[in-house]
C-alpha cells in the first residue's frame, strides 16, 4: 500500500519535514516515490507548501494519507 506521510529532515531542534509518497513498508526516512510538499516548523506560524495537483493525483491512484498529512492538506486548501 502507498502512503502519503512526513519524512523528517534538518538537524536537532530544527524540525523540517518533507511530505512524501512512499510504500508503507519503507522506513520513515527511507526510499520514497515522490516529494509533494514541505512543512517547516522552525518559523512562526509554521509554513506548509503542498502541491495540491500531485496530492490529488496520488489520492486518485489509491494512496492513503496519514492523519497528520490529511489535516495539513485540508488546512492549505
């Protein structure tokens, strides 16, 4: 099953995430299919950049977003 989820990047106390499409069995920071957005929590308010077209494409192909990504996608629309 394909999931849309967060992958952590950045150093300690500099939390940044990529919104990725990856196989469910891959590690959190392992191999992924595509990067469709970013989340930056180091600035106030936090910055979410999501390519809505790619998100909708992967949803139509059967990818399941995690609860966090689902909430972020609904906030940005």
